[in-house]
């Protein structure tokens, strides 16, 4: 059975770098893809963030279904990555629930990196104040994962957390 990787980290933390190094053949679902125009340029519009996350969820479900169809024809299933900030547990629980329902192993990947480094490294021009706020939220989410393993989901041996530092 294939694996779903759910990335967690603030902009510039190294999520995309970790994916490229560790699961280069994965199908990647990201709200960021919604903001890439026809010329391939990233153009963020905060008023469309909800639509971007809806599009990401639809693509994720399509990937799950495609992999299931591939398994029926004996094709190798691809790993799937959800590449969003997923700052709060509630942000990624729907993905985890779908993945488990389809029989996947789920790995939540927390990518830790100091906020000042992320401010310099993020390619989306997220300002320093926003990165600092997200850094606090991310760390609170990490704390919640240790207090209530994987949110409101029941304990499941097919789910695990990976902590990556300075990807």
C-alpha cells in the first residue's frame, strides 16, 4: 500500500526540499498550485485561499482514486503528498481521514526551521510578521500532536509523525 505524506511547516521551512529529496516520484497536491498562472508564475490572492484549498482537496481525492484504479490493474501506486502549511491539526485531519479510508499509511511530516531563516527562504514573499505568527501557530500544532496524538482521530498504527529539522 502506498503512503500519504502530509507536510506541516511555515513558508520557507523546506517542505518542498524535503519532498524532492525523500519522495521525488510522489503526486503532490498543494493549494499553491491554484495560484500558478498560465505562464507558470505564482500569483497569490488571499481572497481565493478557500477556493485554493478546495481545489487541493479535490486533487487529493482524485489521486487517491487514480491510485486505487492503478492497483486494480497491477500498476504501482504512487506516494501522495499534501504540501500545505497545515499549521493546525484540524487543517490536515480531512486528508488523513480520506487516506485511512482508502487504506493508506499516513505520515505527518513536521518541518522545523527557525522563523528568521524561513523569512529569508520563503519564495512566496510572506512578510516577517506573518511568518512569525505562523511559526507560533505551527509550534502550537506540534504541541497538540504530542498531547492528543493526531487530533481527534483514534490511535492508528498506520499513522505516524516525522520531525525534520532544517530540511
